[in-house]
């Protein structure tokens, strides 16, 4: 064999050997904040997600700025840190009214704190401050603080707690998402809110009628980069506290995933606008991505 041909064959063999033994480059997620498997309609409607969870009680006496609560969190740390969400009950209510959201959201890949307020009679702005105090506790002093990405936080709340979540979003524009549930607030204009916000109203709400609460709140969110309004069909003010309202759960989860985790896999449930017998009306600013 001529030397040139021998050299060509030798080089080819070396390249082939290198390809056989070279380790494959690790797969990189398009979005490093994605947590959990690719979502399906069944997975976002399920009462539990893919993460095993635990919970810890936070006593009123151990914190300042809010009335204690319960933290729900994924037990595994292999996925990395998680976004966190604080949830407030409404006027005269305790955390038990919104406790069902804790394990449901945590098992989908969030650290969640459902709070008691300093007084059951606290007004919305106070509840907003307490939601922020709860997030500060989670990220700075709680036993699960190392599991949380402190740059990826959101707020939720029912009734006056929903109004509180709007107030929290106005106060802290660094929040990634807000989900007011049949919200009540005396202030109707929220033009300075810059947090992606989904408002969930109820068609038959007589406590916070959508015509004087949820709808004007949504319309006024002119500075929010993204917003949505979902009106529950034939539902009352207490629908978000009804022990597992699937429509409330699936769309609030999708909103939190999309904007706290930047997880565009959830856009499919939000854009184009969802419809169905459980939804009276849906408005949005699609597309998100």
C-alpha cells in the first residue's frame, strides 16, 4: 500500500475510534427552569403532579409580618431549585379555605406557603403586605429556603386575598406572576402593575361581582406585560375554595408555570384562549412567546 493511502486509512480509523469512545455532550434543557415532565391536559387537571411532597407548619409566633401558615414543598432536590408561591385566604377566612392549592401546586414543582393573616378582618392591602412577608420568610429564613430560587416568586389569593395579590404585585414588580381568585378590592385601577397577572372571576359572584371587580381590574392592567381574565361559568364567589376546582387549578397552574418557570410548554393551555362548559369568558394577550 502506498504511504499516502496508508496514512489516510490510519487517520480514518483514529476518527472512528474517537467517535466510539467520546462521551456524548450532556443534553441541555432549552429552559433551565423547567420542572417536571412535559404537561398534558390530564396532568394539569390531576390532583397531584409528579413530585413527592412534604409539608411543615409555620407557627404564628415564629414569624413576623403574617400569621403563620403551612409550607408544601417537593422532597427531591435533584431537579434543582424551585419557584415559590404565597397564597392568602379571604375576609374572615383562614388558610384552611385555600389549603387545597398547597399540595396541588407543590406536587407540580413549586414551594408553596398558604398563610393565615394577622387578623381574619385584614383588608386587601394588608394581605398584600403579608403575602410579601411570607415570601421573604420562605426565601430568607425558612427551613426550605435552599430549595427556592428567590428570583422566581408569585402570589395568589382568594377574595380580599385576591385583592391582596394585586396589591403585592403593585408593590413588588419583581414578582413573576400573580393569580387573584374572585378578587375583591376597593381600588379599581391597577395601571402600575407590571407583573403577569391572571384574574379568575365567577359569573354568579355576588360578593365581588365581576362587573365591579374582576373585569375592571383586568381592563386596567395596561402595564402588565401579559394578562388574562378567566370567568368561571355559573360559579359563585367561593368557587376557588371549593376543595379542588379543576378549572381554577389547571389554569392557575399553567399561568404560574409559564411565568414563574418561563415554561413555554404550558402556553398550549393558555394560547389560543381556552374554552369549554366551565368557562363563561376568557380574555388574554396571546401570544406569550
